[in-house]
């Protein structure tokens, strides 16, 4: 059957996940109708304006503009599309549980007519699918969690490690229909029940977060005993049972997924009567890791009162402008609480930062942020920071001290440039001039 004969795919919610999903399905030759409740967002997308920073996404949308349609009208979506991919946000509620209000709003707008298949891409707790099937018994429900990484989401969608699809016995035909959409992408298809599918997403993110907190704890011990965590992690990662992924120490994980999903799984366990002790430690380690940078600065500067501290990188990771749960949020607040003057720079997150970092002066260039600073903290490992004129930066600073929060820079090169350099879990503090 040609792409013109296929029914359009519907996408509900055109945030980061929804927009990537819509654009990638269009790239695969499908007509896509994407609906969002925010009129301004829809109008911008109709004009071809994409405000989300995601490598390759702008080109993908432009290349497939004839197959991508954006609307605010749910009736139009339901009339034209049968498969409905739900990509709405499920942020943490005040209790820490997943806030499913946007999912419930979608359910209220969908007719229980037996003509549609609801495909849940949003991260929801196990049991959500069962609840939706009970409330809308005529609707076919398929769980298909997303595993996209910000900064490589298009690549992740088009070349997945695996595609997880969960459905009840009643909805197996719908599950196979969804599987057929993903089959050309080549990732392994994991066909399972609904609750297991929903749990796979939470468990995956919780495990990756655990690895990060573990290597951060190892880094902290390395600092006490004189070991180099980069060598330790390399030696660990060569063990095939362990592997090298997510063994890079730093100042903690952030973003829209890891903190939210770890907390959601911890609370899900608690609400079910099980105390998930390990995840409590993962969360605590992550929070403390962000604050250790302040202790490092105090050790070098004695007091932060009146000191000018520059933050390089504000987004939670490179190749995104997302600052949700970014380490820079906690770090800037703690530095200002200690009496420091905080200046900052990020290549793409500057506008978000000006809103989210009150009292922090966000500069247009890294050089402006470094000028006159008593210390610099590398928070996000943007590639451009490797190519800075670090010798010139050292000369422009009041005191050339750097805390490399991602172990991103070459320690010897930084010392040769005149810096007092300190990383995370790495030995040898000092400068060539000392």
C-alpha cells in the first residue's frame, strides 16, 4: 500500500517528544496530523518555526512539510487519524507522583467509539493502561514508551536499540499494527503486557541514574585516597558485564526524565507498600553531588562572599536548551546563597536561563563570563569549551581557578594555560606557576 493510501498518524502534544515523533514518522513516509492545545505553538509550527533545540529536527520538519499538519482541533485529528500517539507531559505532582492530568484531559476528549488505537508514548506509571481500558472499554490501548535522548533524539528514533510495545490480550491486533510502523527501523521489538511495558521505561531510567550516582560516589572516594576515577571507570568499563556507558562522573544528572522517573518509581514502590531503599540513595547522592562544587570553591577561595564565579554551560546536557533539573539551577542558587556574584554563559540556553536564574547575569560569550572572575565552573560539556583560548581566559580572570564539573578538559593543558585545575575524582591540584 502506498503512503498516500495509508491513514494519517495522529500525534497528541507537540512538545519535544511529540514533535520528534511526528517529524520522524513523516520522514518514514506517513502523513501526520499533530495536535496541541497551545494556539501560538501550532501557529509557529505551521510557519515552519521550531523553537525546540534538537539537532536535525528543523531540517526534518522542513523536508517533510507536505506530510506534517498541525492543528488545535481534536475533532479534526479524530476524524482523520486512527492511530493516536499520546505525547503529553507527565511532570511530577506536589507529592512526587506522576501528574497525569494532561493524559486525563486527552482521555476526556477522545470518543470511546472503538475506531481508534491509543498509543501511549508519555511516561506513565504501571497500571495506567489498565485504568484507561476500564474507563474507555471500546478503545484499543497500546503502551509504547519513548527512549529518546535529548541531543540525539532524531537519531535515536530512526535507529532504536529496541521498541517496547505492551498490550492486553484483547489489543494484540493493535499492538501488531504499531509494531509494523517501527519494523522498518530495525530495532528489536519487545512485545509484552501493558504493565511490563510501562515499567520498562521507569526501570531503565532508574538503572541508568543508579550508575551515574554510583560512579559519582566512586569519584568522591577517589578524591580521598588519591585514585583517578577516569582510570577506575575505564578499567571497570572493559568488563563486559559492566560496560563503559554512564560511568562518567560529574556534578549530577538532570533533565526531564531521570530525576522525574527515579522519584516516580520510588513513590510507586512506596504506594504499593515496598520501600525502594536503593533509589533513596541514588536521589540523595545526586543532590549532594551538585553541592560538592561549592565546597571545592570554598577550599580554594576561603570565602565566596563578594567573589565572582562564572558558570560555563547551563543546560542539563549539551545539544539541548533544556534546563529542567539542570545542575546549574542548584549550583547558582547555592553560590548566591554563599554571597557570590554569579555570571554565566550557555551557547543555546541563554533565553531559558534568564528566566530561570534570577540574579544571575547571563553573558553573550564565554569570554565575557570569564573576564574578572575569581573562579569558573564547567557545568555542561559543550564541545566549544574545548576550543576556548584558555590562556587568554586565565589572563583576563582575577584568579584562574577552574572546577571541571564534567572532567571534560585536559588537566595538563589547563595547568599549562595558567589555571589551578580541579576535576571530579581526579588527583593533582595545582598550576604550573605554583
